[in-house]
C-alpha cells in the first residue's frame, strides 16, 4: 500500500489511529501532531507501525511514541504487547542495541564550578571512557566474569569497585534481568563484548554535562534531588557489540523459524518466534545477558564520571555527592501484568526506543519513587535541552510507556549533507556547548537539526497524559563517539 493512501482518524489532538483492516490483528496508534503525519508517511515509519499490527498475539494496539522514526522492522519509538501463550518475541521490536538506556547523575556542583575547566574535564572523560565504533575499554571479561555478570547484573560490577550499593536502588529492576544463560550466546557475541564494558560507543550515544535550567514541578524535582543551577550528567549507551551480535544471530535464526512454521508477515525484518518456542526461549536467555551487560556498562561509565569530576575539580566524593537519579531502559522487552478487556494478564511488552513511564503508586516502582512516579528522561540534541519527566496516569493507555528521546528528523546521510562545509564544534561552542568527539563524521550526523524538537515531543507526551515535565537540562559539555 502507498503510505499516502493510508486512512488515519483523529482520537485527540495528539493521538491518531489507523483502523484495523486486512490481516492487521489490532489498530495502529501514533502520538503526534497533525502537522507531522506527512513526515511519518514519507519516511515509511507509519507503514512499519502498521506492519507491527500484523504480529501474532499482539494486544490492543500497535503504538508509536512522538519520537517515531524509521527503524529495523519496528519503528523506533514503537511499543507492542504480546500475549505470552499465542504471541511472539521479535528482536527487531527490541533493537540491535539491547537495553540501550539513559541514566542521570546529580551532583552538588554549579556551572561556575565546571565552566572554567570544561575542556580539561571533557578531555579527561574522553581519555577514561573510550568512545567510538569497536573501541575497547579497560576491562576484559573472562568466561567466569561473563557468568557472574549475567547472573548478577550491575551488582557484579559494583562488587568489583565500580560504584556503590545504593546505586542499585536507582536502576530499573535494580539492574538485574533474570533468565540469562551463557550457553545461548554465540562465541562471536562473547568475543565482541569481552573488552567493551565501560565504553560509550558511537552514533547517537553520548555523555552530556548539563545544568538544570528550568524547574516545572518544584516538589517533584526536589524528590528527585534536582534544583535549578545544579550540574548533572546524562549517559546514553547500551550493550555495545555484545547486544548487537546477539540481535544479529537471532534474527537469522528466527527467519528460518518463520519459514519452517509458515509464519508470513508484511516485512521480513519483523523476524520473530513464538515466546514459548525453543528459539524464542533461547533468544530471551541471550537477551537477558545483554540487558545485564548494558546496565553494567552504564554503571562503569557513571563511576568513571564520578572519579573524573573529583580528579579535575580537586574535590572529594563527599563534596561531589554524585547520586544516581535513575537509570531508564529502552530497547527492551519485559513480562508485565496488564489489563486486557478487564482481565489482568501477563504480556511481553516490546519497547523499541521507548521506556517505561509508571505513574505514582504503581507496584513496580521502587519505594523511593512510588509516591511521585517513575523518572523518565527525554534527551534532546547537542545544542538544545533535555528533559526530566515522571510517569502519569494515562500511560496505562500505552502499556505504561513513553518515548526515549526527541527522535531523528533527518537521516544520517541527509544530516551530513546539511553539515557539509560547517564547523560544528565552533558553532556549538558559540552557543556555550563544548563538544569532544572521536570523529568529524559523527558530529555531522548528530547536528541539532537532525533531531526533532525535544520540547515539542515532551509537550505531546504531557498533553496526552503519559508523563509530566519536571525539569529541563541545558548542555554545557558533550562527549560523542
């Protein structure tokens, strides 16, 4: 079908639905504004959302957040909940970078403490947190290390000296996903991951030194430990080559499974297997290992940030008081209880470029945030602000999900064309943002114009009742691969 022929009906100002037709199992819903619908038709992400609605066992809707853009199989920003008995698990519905996520570190520092030494600080971070495609880190995992990491998650790296026990209380699921087994992971994946723990990677991954620029809900901000003028650090990365290889391995296996089972879908990129099948269980085992790897990776990076700030500023850890606000996962699938037609059922919720947004009082929230709701982070681009939100009541309509960022507006190719002949570092420094990156190509692909306006994305989320804005962060220093 030509995407320009797709019929879309309005549910409310920021929610649109493609009605169920043909082989679709459920309608497809997208949270956006009317003026952006043509963009979704043009980049084919709307068609991908419709394709997801064909998956066996999908419940209620195929859903896309306002950061929706073209992905592999599923659109990025896509959410799909599957019945555990009849439904499927799809690696494309999780993403290649399994458990890519964002964590926020708060400090006692002010801009005046950091601004004079921002170049030295970024250089030190760049030295101690390897960035770029395929770059190795300080740690090298043995088979025993892998088994311990898979069996304990972020707790294992904390036991090795990378952080504090209290950090676990501020990580989704306390930094551990059960069910992983090294036997379900290929030698190639183990080899790719053995020396990448504590590395940032490339692409849209970043480490960002921010100032809390605006506070929207003072009481909630205070509960999160945020106040205006404070220095915070956002970290965005995932499971690196380890997760990427696991995804690659199982997509290949699931295409064979689909052929054998006669499972036909509109797009081969929706490669999947029934959750209770042998290949489905094996993927979920390898997936769990990658989830734990990603949490451990961000934990090591955060600890390096703490050490770097203390070293460059000449302060103690007590003076820094670097506290993890929260670590939020995207590119993940979780087994959760949800109401379907008045009946509570266990579903496998795929969130690809989407995060949980649990409202206050939800039983899955850690006790520290049960009265305010789950922190949600929506990063912007290198030149504009990022946002801290908390989950709100209407997130029940999205299986308690929210977007994970602003979302790309331009492809990487188009971004490079737009950036040709420009000095991106110089442009950003004029705006008060110092950038340290391994390659010029990455900066060209990650120019601010390549992304949607994060504030508009947050406004759609807030208008829809999915999450509420708590604070805005303004970048002063950025580390890129």
